[in-house]
C-alpha cells in the first residue's frame, strides 16, 4: 500500500489531508499500532493465569487461585499505565516535551525547520505550535519498497497522509534518504519518534549527513526518541528492546555535531540538541 492509496484494511480511521488530526487521534493510533504487542503480552498472562485459576477452582487450592487473581490485577495495572504513558507521549501532553526540546536547542523566531520522519506528521504540527513564526519542511524519509517489515510502521504510514491545511507546513518525500531541500537552507533539523526504525550501517548515517548538508552553519539538530529503559519497558513492553539506547544516540550525535546537550522529559522521552560544525 502506498501513501496515495486509501487504507482499506484498518478499522482505525485515517487522516484527512486538509484537517489536522486531534491529539486524541494520535493517542488512539499509538494504541492501535501497538495492538499486536498488547495481544502478545496478554497471551502470556493468560497462559499462566488460566491454569493457575483452574487449579485453584478445580483442586480447591486457594494459593493458586489467589495467585491468578494477583496476576490478573498486575496485568490490568500494567495495561492502564501503558495506556496512560502512551497518552502522555502522543496525546495532549506531548507538546510539553517538544517545547522543552526547542528551548534546549535555542530555536526561536522566523526559522525554517526540517522535520525528518518515517511517515507521521505529528511532529510537524507540534513544532508549528511551539514555533508560531516558523516554516516547517516536513519530509517523509522512509525508503522501504512495498510494505514495511515492521508492522507498526506500516500501520502508521497507512493511516496518515501528508497535510495540506497549514501553509506553514510543507510536506515532501525523500528519495533514498536524499532530502529534497537545498544546502544550508534550514535553521534546524528535527528527528522524532520512529528514527530508530531507520537502520544503521548506511541509511541512518546517510540521513544524518543530509541533515548536516541542509543545515545552515551553526544550525541546530534536535532529536526526541523513546529510550531503552525501565520506564519505557513498562509502557511498551518487550518491544522496546529494538529501539536505540540513549548512550548510542549520544555517541552518534557527538560524532557529527558540536555542543550536544541532553535532557529527559517526565514522559520518558529522551531529548537531544546539538549544533552543526
């Protein structure tokens, strides 16, 4: 399925290009694209909890019965916190860490910001909120022919279309990680959630080189991502193992930019800012 085709296989509604999706929509999509992981975790809880419950009921073994109850309660608590955590990342509170990120990088005023992403325009909308005078060049940098090997990424790409309703947000598409923006044309470049899906060993390095190319001398790089840590593990479950660690992002950026700074938001989001050399 391409970005120009209407997604026909999802029960979650797709965006309308001329309308901005609400924060509730983005939260709902985050839950929707995580449904497979929720189901995998649920099956593990059921695989342990159901036998314990049956042993407790059929064999009148109270310890097994109450262990099943406790396991169910733990599962429900983890689910509730996961949904709450996703809301804080993708719902209305998300603008808070974007504002903090922009402040960390000292970006303000009538600037041009390149939002480099893998198919979600949420970051562009939030950047336009915290930088009301900025022009946002939002570039889809995904370069996988056909369907994505990561099902959640394919869901994201199926459900959101390039926006057309905001004159300050200008969408475009990269070609094999070559960004269609001129040399030294941007005051800042922003990478957000999903950047970890771009593989190392070529593609990610190429995209960062493109970011350096389109930045003005002394321009700012911004990055916000999920970390590989206990807080994100509670929110996302075992799937968080495939993201890039904070230490690796720090090293990756310091090899390419000056004055790299780091901050951590209360929403379990890692924030980085640096300057072009």
